[in-house]
């Protein structure tokens, strides 16, 4: 039997001037988080127990589920591994756990904010030399503000299958189906039961200096009596120059997530990313992947082995001029009204990260988000200024 103990403590500060382009009061808050993890292995059985302490100071309007959880269990699961032959094994696992599928565009750990997103889940995995199949049935844990009050009784459920295969050297594919159910879903001003199936294909890999991560997602289902017909295309392409000073990388992200074309129609065409990773479009951007077109070139510089600089520029447009814009959680930030302008705004962001060999990481970011024509014509259109900084100690 073996026991591994790891953990981390993190302190993060964020400040926003003119959030939501002036529709919300200025905000500045401090996140504090401590996570410990015990992994016990005994033959084919593995047990993981991971408590968390999460607190927030100064959040405007009071802390929410991504800010605070008190003392609770982030993970508490058991896994049993069964070898089938020399290159293949099956594993059965259950309990409270973090789930990350692919590049976390649809189901991620939500590690960037203060409180990650756990699930109470059952999983079956079949792993071979160059392929992996995941079958899962998971209930999202609703984060409570007090101690030991997180529960999966909130009515949000995921079921599905996720297949990954390495087709050739440096080239891999994912194929998946994710079934989502929310008994009290909300879209704009409508609340109702949502059942949504996502079918997706992802290709990723590297050829010489070029790496890519492209994903196509199609959604079908029902929400409050309306048929769901939604889709998204997400791409990330990077070219590395390791022999040039500072070892720069040029990266281009281009994304589109469908929006609703007519609130009065029998179809809902707004994409739902369900449980995406935190910091979806950058370190500090307020927007989420719903009714959005995004073009985001970036430059990454590495002055030394421990330091990384990143510069990003991004432009955002509405995919549908009859739908609003939304944050990462799906909350509507601005209703469309009669405004048919598409340009939401432009973001310029710079960040720096420093990692020491003893587990200490320091990071800082600053961003400026100017309002586009849609924001200026539909309400407040001020410039958002965002500043963030954090220190993490891993042990």
C-alpha cells in the first residue's frame, strides 16, 4: 500500500473598474483557497480524498458558488482497476470527483475561479495503448456557502460517452456524446426544464512547429417547450519558434457559438457550454461561449525557464443580432432589444507568470475591454479595466 499527500494554498486578488461596461458597481475582492489531497493505493484499488477550504472577501453583492464554500469535500472517490491484457485495463470509479473532458470546453474542473466544480459520479473507463473510452453518469454538486453543505440535489445531470484515439504520430481525435439535464434551467427571462444532447468531434496534435486543437459541437434537445438547435466551432492553432530568443509562440483562437434568432419561435438556437473551464476567453474577460464570435491572436514569450509573458488581443461579435450576450455561467449581461449591431467590444490583455522549483507560483494580469457598437447603443458603454494577481504554493 502507498499513500501520496499533496496540496496547495492560493491567494488571488481581482479588481474591476466599470464591470459590465458600467452596468455594475466597481468590484475588488480577495479569494483564499486551501486544498489537500490524499491518494491511497492498495493493489487494484485507489482512494482519493480531497478537502477544500474556500473563502472570499469583498465580493460586490456577496459571494456566490464560485467564490466561497467554507470547509467541504472537493473529492472523495474510489477506483478499482481490472487489467484485461498486457495493454488494456478497465477501471470502475464512483464518488465525488472532478471531471475534465478533452480541452474542457464543455466539462471542466473550473480551476481558475476560487471553487472548482465537482460531480457525484459513476465512471467506467477502458484504456488501451492508443485509445480511451469513458462512460459516465454524473450529478453536478451545488456549492453551498457554509461548511459541509455542498450537495448534488440541484437537478443538473450529465450522462455520456467520450472516446479518444491516437490515429497517427502526433494526431489524435475525440468523439463524444454528452447528455445534459437541468430541471430548473434559465435562458434570458424563461425558466424551465432543459434536456440537451451534445455531439462533438475534436482533433488535436502537433506537426513540427504547429500544434492545433479544433472542436465542432452540435446540440439537440428541448427547453421549456422549444426544440434546441445549437452549435459551436472552437479552434486554437499555435506556431512555436524554440530557436528564436525568448522562444516565442504565436497563437490564434477563433470561436463561434450560436445564438437565438427569434425568442418567439419554436426553436432555441443559443449554445450552452454547460460546465466549461474557468477563464474561457482569457484571464479576465467577462464573456462566455454563448451567442458569440471571437477572434483572439496572442503572443507567448519565455524569457527564462521560470518566466512566461503572454499578450492577447481579442475582438467579440454577437453571432445572432436578435440574442443578447452572456457571462460564463450563462447569465444574460445585456438584452438585445431592437439593436441589431453585432460588435460587442475589443480586449487587450497582458499577463506574466513565474514558477519556482519549490512549488511557488506568482501570476499577474491586466486587461482593458472597450465597448463596441452593440454595447454603446444598448446602454452603458464604458471601458472595463481589470487587474488580477495571485500567489500559489504547491506541496
